[in-house]
C-alpha cells in the first residue's frame, strides 16, 4: 500500500462531461514524486506542440505530491500548470494555504483536466467522489462572492476551493487561481486557462488522510522543525513581519525596483515598509495548513477612499513593490487596496503592477498621451490612477483591455517603440528584484522555464556570509559574491536551483524548507523517508528535481524556445544610475558566457537542449520520442 499519498490521479474531460481514475505504479510516483514533475510529465505527454493555450486542446494540471498534507510546517503547497497563455511555453505556479492537503484528503494526488465545458462548471471532489456541477449561478462573481456561494450551495464551511474571478473569465492573460481568498497561484496565467475551459472552480472536501509509514518519526521531525522555526533568524523575521520585512533590506542594498526598474532605491520606502503597515493597516497574521511560521499579514482599514477588508488577506512583498516602489507610490493604503482589487478580480499583482509601470514610462516618453488614458495624465506615484488602471485591466475597459493581454502583446499593440519599456523574460513580467545586485537570481530569471521567476533559485544575498554553510550538503563551501558572474556563481546557481527545485517537486514552502529557512537537508530526507517509507536520499531528491526541470525545458524546446530566450532585460545591462549600486550592471558578454557554462554543467547543447545522454541519465528516454 502507498504511504503519504493515494496512488490515484483523477482525469476529467470537460468536453465529454466525464472522468476516470488512473492508478500509477509506485515506481512512477518515486520517479516523479509530485508538484512540478507531475505537471511537466502530463503536459509533455498530452499537450501537442503549437496548440493555442486558450483552446480546448490545452491540459490543466492540479498536482500535490507524495508528502503534501503531512503534519509538518510548509508541507502544504500544490502546483497548477498548463501551456501558458502569457508566455506560450511551460506555465506553472505554486500556492500554499489549505487546498493542496484537502485535495489529497479527498482521495487524489493530482487532477488532469482536458477539453472545455459547454457552459460554466465547477468540479466538486469529495472523499473519492467526483461531480461536475453547473456554475452558471456563480459565473461573473468575484473570488469572495464565489467562495460564499459555494459554501452555501454545498452547505459546508469546511470546503477548500481553488477559484477564478472575473479576470479568469475575461481571459486576462495573467489571471490567477485563488484559494481561501489569500493564497494564489499567481504567475503564468493559470486562471486564464481555467476561464478558457469554462471552469470556475475546483472544490475539495476530504476526510481521509493517507497513512504515514512512520508517524512517530514524522512527529519527531515536526517538533524539531517547529522549534527551530522559533529561533532560525530568517523564519523569526517572517513570523514577525511577513514578507513586508524585505522592503527595508532591499532598499538598503540598492535593489528595490523603482520607476520601472530604472532605480534600486525609493525615497519613500519607509511609507510602504512593515513599520508603516503595522502602524496604519495591520489586522492579524494568517497561515497555511499546519504551518507555524504564520507569514501572512491581513490588513484592515475604514478609509473612505481605500477601504480594506481583512478577509481578503494583505499585500506580500511582491505586491508592495509592484504596486508601490516600482510605480513610486508611497501610499500604503493605496498599495493594499490595489492588491485587494487584484485579489477579488483574480489577477497577478506582479503583472498588474508591471503593466502599469510600462504604461507610465510610455507616457513619460510620449508614446501614449492623455487620449489613451481617458483624458488623464500619468504621473509616477499617482495612487488614484494606479488603482483606476487596476480596475480597467480587471474590467477590460479602455487601455486596460490592451494591458490585459500581457506585456508582449500590449507593447506590440501600442507600437511606436513601446517595446523598449516592456520588461519581461519569455513573456513573463519581472518579479520585484533587481538582477544588477544579485546575478545568480538574474540567472534564475533568465533560465526558468516559466520566464522571469523569483523562486527559481535561492537569492545570492542570503549566502554572502556564514549563510553558505546551509548549502554545504550540496557542495557549496565558500560565501557567494552577489555581483559576480563567473564560474563559481554558475556552480552556485546550478546547485541552488536544484535545491529549490525540490520544494516545487515535493510541494513544500520555500519559507520553511532548504536551503535558507529552518529545515535542513538531513531532516528533509528523514521526513520523506518517514512519510513514504522509501529508503531515499538527498541524491535521489536532487535527481528528481533535475528531472522535473529537464521535462519543463523539453516542453519549451518543442515550442521553439531556446538560447535566444535565456536572457535578462536590457536595462540590467545598463549601469545603475544611483544608490549603493551606482554604476553596477550585468556585463552582457559575461552573462552569455555564464549561460553557456550552465548548459555544459547541465548536459545541454549550445542551444539549451538537453542531450540524449542527459535524458538517458534521468530515465527520460521516452521524452526523446515525444512530438517535436
């Protein structure tokens, strides 16, 4: 019998209004393990090259892992994946909360969704049973209204629902998937794919937890982990301030994106920092299933212009910088309200903020004018315009209809040189970190299969001093130099990328796991052994992480992506104008050489294609024969 997982994958064909259950072997589970690897496996197998991401031919995967739902802090995430309507390549996004464990307890380790429903529907998965239910009564509702209606219709306040709001229904290409109103599969437009399939929600209710191989050992690791979280500095900071605590340090380091990534410091940073949030709008801390970190920050305000409701969560760092510093907006209430609006519409705050920064710089350059903005001028820091534009994007009104198409398509539509201010990698908008101050992270942006992705690898600055000791188990024995782009940095990036890949593979939160936070490699392996009963090792986990990355890379190769797409934005090749990193830039030639060195280390050819030898090494020989 399986331990830690169900041994069942649910396949739903919305076009046929039918479903069936697959029961993969233990060998299959041990090979792919979960999360990103489950997703890339099914997308490689089932998605034909060149299909329209918004067609019925796309495949949508919800995936947990062999350890998701175990009673340890951070073991609660899940993956949503499909061909991305934003990038045209591999689309993947993770989220925490309670939905992932609930799906496991409902009887399935993953859900693979094909086709398109003739009318709006939602899936109700409960204790091994599956229903495809009519969703016409909730189509058009925001995420809060949707959850309320579902709880009422199903007469159960304990359901967990992954939903889309109007943004997904309107096929906004960066629409996200929301669970419990404060947890989001934010990147690459997975909510847009749900909308294209007329799928309003996936609802889970489960009462049967898969048995653990050694529950006593799991308990021992959990107690140790929770105790260490109380004293491990990065986790102490997250518990006290949430991710808003990053604002101060990034600004001090000169890497807080400001004015569409032109600068690295914001003179009003204190107004959007944790201290300002705590003083003006903080309500309470939130958390995810079984997690003792409690990094979520809920906000509340009775402000007439920007009313905030604690039920809708609060802004994380990425939202604060995307809708704050990068737009030169120092009004924390406006930042939080714009975030809340994005959450109710169901769209990614990173992309929404980047789209508005793009428009502001286009206005500044004379590419657009007041006529394009309904007679309004566009000034950096104009909080009312920012919130207005968020609403226009969500409603697809005015210029918001253009911005809803994402950075690449919006720049093409506007034309007249707008593309020089349209910052993206592989079509995905940039998370709010400046690569001129951490080149390893810049490699993560460039090389991620999903485009610009801040969780592709651990960020260099965490390993400048004694922090490198956390990576000693994978062979990093010296401090990292954040500004370098040399062979040592490539080696650090490769090993760090494989390490963080374990977390997406096993559905573990980066804020709890290796290499930065409280979990250690040793106890991570011990927990996987105790949950599954497998005599596993760090080597096996790293190999499975690499297998997942290679499969997603192969997906992109089939879609025509390669070395030409593994780049950073031109602005990062320009010197930082001012601040602590004044004059610093990423040397273009050095960066290209570093990418080529990474290919060699990974066993890829000069175009970034995994070689047949690498596929054989990873037991992926079958992938060589998948349609190209």
